[in-house]
């Protein structure tokens, strides 16, 4: 997206401010929903751990360092979450076949079942929530969020 330099600076500032406020509200609601979805997987699971389960579902077995790198956080943070997930019976550690000193983390059968059940409930709730939206609006929103996510890869804070 390019900014039309002919737009008054105040208009662009107002639009950015409105966008920032709406994104802030969306992120708060998303965090709240993450809490609910995490509780559907397991009542004792922390919301931050949900994303780790989804990555393991998508990627399969992974080393801790690779899992941490995939979400951009430190290994100690992920290690604590994985220990909790292992305690809950949702993930398991096995010797890495490529390096016996390392461990590979994967979903357990119960972890996969619980995660899939929670995802299906979340998908159904989202369908109900968005049922009065047109396909065109849903597609446009998805495209714009995708564009926003790509923009965030140029993090220049």
C-alpha cells in the first residue's frame, strides 16, 4: 500500500489513529478468545500455549529451539510452556532421530484430539459470529489482514 501524498497529513494521522484504536480492541478480544479456546483444549492450559500446539499440529515434531524460533521468543519461555503441556499430557518429548542428545516435541494423541475439538468449536462460533457478513466482505477483510501481517514483517520500531 502506498500513501497518497496529496491527502492532508491530519487526515492520514486521524485514519492511522482510528486504525490503531480498532486494532487494539481487536487484539484485546483476540486475547480473550485465546483464553477461551485454550480452556477448551484443557482447563489448566495457559492461552500462550495454544499457539505452540497449533504449530506442532501444522509442522509435526520439532526441536524446542526450532519451536521457539518459529514464534520469535526465547527458548526458556517455550521450555516452560512445553513442560506445562507435557504435564497436561498434550505433548511428548522423544529423542531426536537426527541427534540423540536433542529432543523432539510432538502432540500426543490426546493433545491432537483436544486441539481439534477446540478448533472445530472455535470455527463454528466464528461462522455464527460472521453469518451476516457477505462473502465479499469476508474475503476483503481476510485480504487486508493478510496485507497487514505482511507489513508487520517489516518491523521498524
